[in-house]
C-alpha cells in the first residue's frame, strides 16, 4: 500500500473504494537479461522466406487471436509500404484467426503470388513477392526477434506484453499499442 507506487490497478481500486481492502504494491514484470546476452540474430530469415539481403524486417510475435490486433496491423501495412516499399512483415504465431488473417492479407494484396512448384521462394517455400509472411509457430523466437528491425505488438488489450520486454532485452525498437500495461514498459521515443 501506502507509500508504494500503485500503477493503474491501484488507482482503479482507489476509485472503486476498495483500496483499503488490501495493500497494493506495483511489481513490474521483467525478464532475465542474462538470458538474452548471447542470443544471435537469426541470419537465415531472408534465405528462408526469399527476401533480399538487407530487407527491413518488422515482426509481430503473438497468438493469432482477436485481442492481439493483427487485423489493425495488416490494415496499416500498405501505408508502411508506401514509405518503406522494401519492408516485410513477419507474423509469428498460431491461433484461431489464422484463416481470417490470411484472407485479409490476401484481399489487401500482401501475400504475393501463389506458391506453385519451382515458383516458390526460399528454403521454406514461401510465396514470391509476399510483403507479409505468416511463419506459424517457430521454436527460435528469441533469434527471430533479434533479427527484426522493429518489433510490433498491436494489441487491443494487453495486461503484460512479455514479448515487448523480450524485444527490448534484445535491443530491438518497439511499436506497441497504448493499452494495459504496455505504457508502463514503453516510453515514447526512448
């Protein structure tokens, strides 16, 4: 309680008249930075997905669920491409919206051409000309995150956003929604 930083939850409890029910103390989540000291960037992403070396890579690592905001990111991606035409978006994860997000990306012309036979590109047989790649589940997320030029978390609601802490531990710039606990982790422009 008193004398400790309460954060948004403590302030909300005070407004609801419940602050005296129990002491409230804000304990920020964190990651063990030593775990990320020796993480090598996955240098094979261009080879895997058929990108040119030096392609600017933006990535979102999150379950493909409604609250994670992938829909808004896909809707905004053509505007990013207007400014940085070479940029590519990696959508890392699985979830219930996979089919719907693929359809959205296809309707926006972001998935490139169909991958058929020798027309596929990269070691993962990706679609040629794709500006958005759905990678599915990856077991090397820290290495993929370390290879990103920008990590994104476009959530509509987010209690914690551990993926943001991991990206920051890997010294990656972060673009994230101003919701939930995210503003307690990300300081604009820093």
